[in-house]
């Protein structure tokens, strides 16, 4: 497993596999992604532009999840 890897637009199909699954998305604070176009828009506006969004990948090939880590000041 490779971590972290910058999430990219070419990860869209892998991203959609889990972001489009209601069984997974019910645990997250955002809605299920319902199309490839919506996934590309989400990645382009929310994930790719910000350095704290990373993909978790298998063998540097498939993105199986992604994480967002930011500096939190308590």
C-alpha cells in the first residue's frame, strides 16, 4: 500500500467505486457521488487543488480511499 499519493483526475473511476456506494457514504459528511461527471467536479473543486487531500492507493495504481488531513488548532 502506498500512502500518501496526491489524488488526481485520473483516479476518478476508482474514486467513484466507493464514493458512489451508499453503504460507504452513509458514514461520511458528504453525499453519495452519482456520476462520473459529478466525481470529476468534486475532485477538481474539492480535492485536487488542496495539498491536504491524499489518495490511499494499492501498488501505486488503484485509489481505494482518500483522506483529508489539516492542521487543527485546539
